C-alpha cells in the first residue's frame, strides 16, 4: 500500500500499463528480489513520455542505484543522449556498471562515484533534465547545487516527494522519519512558490514533482 493512491486504483493502473521487456524487466525483478528502490512502474512510464516530448540531450541524475532509470532514459532517447548519474553505494555502483555495460550504454552513461553533496558542485555544463532520486532529506541541498545547471525550458523531476503519504498527512508519519518529512515539506513549499519555476505535484508511485524552469533564479529566490 502506497498511502498515496487508493489500492484498487493503483492496482488497476499497474495491471493496465504494459510490462517492460528484456533487460529493464530483468532489472525490475532483481530490484524486487533484492529490495533495491527503483522508480515505480507508473513513474517510469510517465518519465518515458516526458523524455519523448522533451527530447533532452543531457541529463543529470542524483541517485543511480543499479542503473535502472539511467538505462530507461538511454533506451528511450537513443545514442545521442549523455547521462551523468551520481551514486555513493559501492555495491550499487558495481551492479550499475555491469547493467550499463549489458545494455550497451557505456558511452552514454557516466557514473560519478561518491556523495552527491561533495560531487554536484563539480559537475560542469548545462542540462536539459535533472532527476532527483536520492536521500529524501537532502533534496533542498541537491536542488541548490543543481538548479543553475538546468537550462531555461529544462525540466527538474523530483521523485518520492510524498514518501509513502507521510509528507501529505501526519497520520502516516513514522516517528523516526519526522525530520525527513519536515525537510521534504519545506522543499515542496519552496519549489511550488519559486517564481522562476512552474511546478506540478503528481500523486503517482511515491509522488513526483515536475518543475519547468521558466527563467534563471533571480535575487528574490536565491
Ligand atoms: C531510489 S534509489 C535510485 C533509483 C534509481 N534512480 C532508479 O530508479 O533506478 C536512491 C539511490 O540514491 C543513492 N543515494 C542516496 N543519497 C545519496 C547521496 N547523497 N549521494 C549519492 N547517492 C545517494 C542511494 O545509495 C540509492 O542507491
């Protein structure tokens, strides 16, 4: 139960969406069996549609895990895309490298190994799309490090923003998650009120925020 969408509705959507095939399907099974958190099925389909509409050439991802979402991006966009993805867990990095090689996207996907907090400032160039999918309590910090690297007309996607419903209502909050929930609420308030972004909060999967960058951040929001 996700606490986000009615179970019957969620079940219907998941059963109706087409299953992935090949390596992506294998990675979904691996993730399920090994408790690796990857994007939910309905979110991966939303991402595919967004990718096809926006056609990004450069993507920055924070949180690679076993490489599922990076491979999804590359397989949707083809040979021209460049993806830089950050991961700090050594076992995940090892598995992601294996999977990226298997998928044939070694030229397209670069893993930056280490903590995003230390690495993001050093990432150079501009991006058409940025995907935040790492430690939920650090989104504001990641945001501050990446937003100036997002092009105007670019898309910032933040995953797991409703965190099992806890962000939406105190009744769902587990005591030890209080700080993360408070930080996520502050982050969502921030991106929704930013005058240089248009943001939409979508209650699918574990919650997704889509933020379109209209202009550079000015002094008011800096
Ligand atoms: C939800 S998983 C990413 C899933 C992946 N995007 C996908 O859908 O296939 C989050 C990952 O972020 C990594 N992570 C969390 N905080 C991080 C940080 N501060 N720096 C680098 N990696 C981080 C975790 O080790 C974990 O593998």
